[in-house]
């Protein structure tokens, strides 16, 4: 078995076994604490520009399948795990994870002490790194890591957005014949969804609650969106720093008050900027399917799925204009707000839950209710 090296910009080096593609990739090194859903992580466009460490010790054991993709291809730069299985044991599997990532040109390093690696990143913060199955000089890889761009200030949404608009009409499908998934509601509302790196399960969830969805590129003007005669506008998740996306923010600002708006993740951050707030980079981000968030309106705690490295500064928001609706119970960061005067709301986490728990599916129903009330 060939070896692979993960080198961090601070000089820390981890060596393990090489899987996936025998190549070299670089990016910001982050970790995800979810116990399941590794394929959804691989194919989430929000991971563009990032090497992902999965804390669940065994990855790849249930293979991959077409139904669980969140995009048309994997977007992670590389993968670091404790144990990577090249044997897939699951009746839904179409392809081994090793083949799936290898075909996409993504390197994997296995056999790492991921506990030590994650503790290091929690202490020092996420940092730039290089994962290589081709370079044997750790010193050379550290030098390369120090030369790659930082995530702060990086516009990645423009790299992952769709080039042309398209329609989406696929609802949520059961994973097995025994899973009770209700039939999708009759499509009564037209939603225009901005694609900043949109996950397919968000689109499925919108269809499930009765929406016809048109997906548009990130830089689509406010006028072009309104010309499509939407009942509501959706702002998607996506990778990178929200602050460079000034044209996107300007378009969102023009749309506030015109139609109901629902934002998730990067969409939440862009809405925060559109109402005059600021964003900042978190030390090591929130990535996993087990984060507790309190709904400030109901006082209920939701276990939620996360994937973000930036957050909206609540002190920068005008509380005469917006209400804070959700707060992270791990570190008290802002997880959601709504506009007081207009039908606009957003959350930082992922209510579509792929992977993750289903506590927050109700937010899609709330979006439909807003569209019905403002028809």
C-alpha cells in the first residue's frame, strides 16, 4: 500500500496509507463530527476548497450510491480518516467509496490519529494544508501549504454555481421500501432558488412541500429573478467567505420586501450582510450532524446539521429591524434571524438534514406559509 502525507501550514505532519486518487490536493483543513452521511459530505459544494477530516473512525464501509449525492460530483479537495474501508457492505451501494473518490481525482489518507489531528485544529484553529500521495518531502508540502490562499476573502460560490438556470421537480424519495415518506404536496408555489453551491436535498425538500423550483446562477440580477414571477426566493448554502460576494448581496438587498425570502447557511450570511450586518470567521467552524440550537421563539432545542466556517455577528444587526430566532448552545453564535417588517427569515444550519436529524424540517413549511400569506 502506498503512503500519503497530510501537512499543515504550522509544520504539523501526519502520514498514513493512500486511497482514492494517487495525486496531490490542497485546501483549508476542517473536521466533521457526523456519524453517518459521508457521501453527502463528499458531494456537498460547501466543502469546495477544503480537505475534510471525518471523526467517525470507519469510513467507506457502506459504499456509495447515486441517490445520496448532494451534487453531480464530489467537491472536497481531499479526505483524512482513521480507517478507510475498500469493502462496501450495503444493499444500496453502487460503488465503493475508494472508487467513487478515485474517479473524481480526490486523494484519501487513512490510518491517521484523527483524534489528535482534530484536537490540534480545535486548539490552533483550522489551517491550510496539503494532502499528497506523490510527494515524499514533508518540508516541501508544509512550504506549499503556507503558500495557498486563506479561506478568508475567498469567493468560491462563483466556482460552484450553475452556469444556466434549470428546473428541479424531484421530491424526497424513501431510502428503502419500509421508509414512510409521504407523497409530495401538490405544487402550488413557484420558488426561484439562488445557487451559491446548493445541495440537492434542499431542492427535494422544497418540492416535497409543494414548490416548483427554478434554480438560477449566483449572479442573476434581482430584476431577472422577479421577471420569473416567483412566489418566493430561496438563498442557498455555499462555500467560501460571504463578504467578497458584494454583487450577490446587492441583489438580495433589492429583493427584500418584494417576495418572501428563505436563506440557509451562506444564504443566511448574505442576508445578514444585506440588512447591514457583518460576518466573521470562526476558529474551527461548525461541521457535523449533532449541534444543539435553541429556537428563541419556541424555546425548543433542535439537534441540527451544520457546515460553515463563517458566522453573522449578532451585535452588528439592528434589532429594531430583525429578531434573533435561533442560537447555538455550544458557543452562543447566531443561528437564525427574521425581518420584522418583511417576510424574510434564515438559519445558519441545514434543516434539509443530509446528513443529519430531521428536527428542523418545519422551516420549509414555514416558508410555504409565508408564500401563501403574501400571495
